[in-house]
C-alpha cells in the first residue's frame, strides 16, 4: 500500500515538474507578449480597432486608385512628413505604402549627411530623390531637418539656419512652379504621449531600434524644439506651400485623418483597366524535370 502511495507521489511530482517547466517555457513568451501590448488600445478615447481597420481598408483601396491616377497622368507628387520623435510619422507612411506599388510610391528616409554632402548646397542631397513623372515620393523627414534637429542640437551655424529660412520658400515655390504637387504634414504629439511611446520602445525588443541617443536627448530640449517649430512655421507656412498639422496622440485617428486628407488634395478618377485573362499552362511532354531529391529544401519546422 505504502509502495503504491510512493508511486503516486512520484507521478504527482513528475507532473508538477513538467507543468512548471511548461510554465517556465511560456514565461518569456508571456512577458514578451505583455511588452508588445498594443499601445493604441490604451486610453478611453482611442479609436476602436475594428472601426479603424474597416476605414483603413477603404482608404487604402482609394490610395491604390490615386496611385494609378498619378501613374496614368504622369503626375509628380511629394509628401513631407515632419514632427517630433515618436509622433507617428513612420506608422502613417507604412499604412499609406502597404498596398501601393513600390515602383510608383517611394519612401525617402535619408541618413546622416556625408562630409561631401555637408559641403554641397543644402538642398542638393534631396533633389535626386524628387519624383519623375508618374511617381509619388514620401519623405520621412526632409530638408526641414535644418530647422529641427540641426538647429536645436547645434549641427548648423546661425548663418546656415537663417539662410535656410530665407531660401526654403523660394525652393518650394520652384518645385511647385515646375509642376510638382507638394504636400507638407506636421505630426503633433504631446509630451506625455511622447514619453509613453519612448518607454514602449525601450521595453519592447522589436521596437528598440526606433529609439536613439538623439531621441532621448530631445526630451531634455522639449521647449527648444517647440520654439524651433514655431519659428519654422512662421517662415515656411506659406499660402503656396502650407503646413497641415495632424493631431497624433491617437495613432489610429492620425493615420486615418492624414490619409483621408491626402486623398482630398489630389483630384483623381478611376483609371480604365484592361481585362486580364490568364492563359492555360504550357505543357511539354518531352521535358522531364530533375528529381526532387536533388534539391535542398528548407526544413518544415512549422
């Protein structure tokens, strides 16, 4: 009888150990999942996910129609996305481009200028990325770096900064006169929301790459960035090339509002499409394929 109880205890011990091991294996996954909790679901006034996804699908279909119209008419479109760090510019760009042809719609996100580029006319490094006929170029930050990070962090001189403010409206007017459609968006985010997003990036390994030492330092210069933005608007928010401010504390609303506005800025129509008929597969009885065993396959792990 006692031997039977000992066996039962051993069985319970093994079961408990197996259960604990399973829970331990799941623990990192749980922790990781909690770290990946969608920040857009937080807050009482956030746009419901179901409604957001339904509206986004409609708008993305219209973006495809707009893309086809741009290509059909040979239009040249430039859209600038500016704003504070973690304001949601990249997320909006991603939703715009998700369903578009990368040969028509290009994202321009330039890195730190080289020594050669620093010696060029300031706008020169951006000019090669302007669109040709039938193209849409989305600038994830643009020549306005001079009035933002370069101004606040001291990467340009006072003379270079003021020369930019005087030159920029003329440069943009040249683009517009050449036939380019120029649209400028400023994504506005509160200090509390920015702090929350920075913390999410720090704690989420899949988003950690999004935050840099420069982003962290920008938190200490919130007022300086505010002054720089206001001064930049005073000189470059012109009748010919106005800034459109996107309230971005709610990412979902910001994306939908930005895309809806972008669609309203370029009148477009449905482009006639040719009917596509798939031909039947060509069969060649004389052709013998090599044995499948001679190929190297990726293991079926899943």
